[in-house]
C-alpha cells in the first residue's frame, strides 16, 4: 500500500502545478486507466485520485 500512497502524493504534486484545472482525459488515457484500474476493483475506489470513482465507472459503462 506504500506504493499507492506514493503515487497519490505524486499525483497531488503534479495537480498542484497545473493550478486546479479540470482534467479532461483523452480516449487513449481513459482506455489506459480502465485497463489498469478495472482489475483492481473494488480497491480502485480508494486508490483513484485523478477523477472521481463515479467518473471512472461511467467510462467503463460508456456513458
């Protein structure tokens, strides 16, 4: 779990540098996040930080 905490901290740093702008994932970025995140379900709900879990699951459902 230390790896996840590290990655979350790294994401927070990167996000702070873009100035709170809303993240808009490309189709390819969504595919990659789904590819690696879906197998982690249900733990992904605690790990995800780039978008909300609701947004992530809407990508899976195609909505």
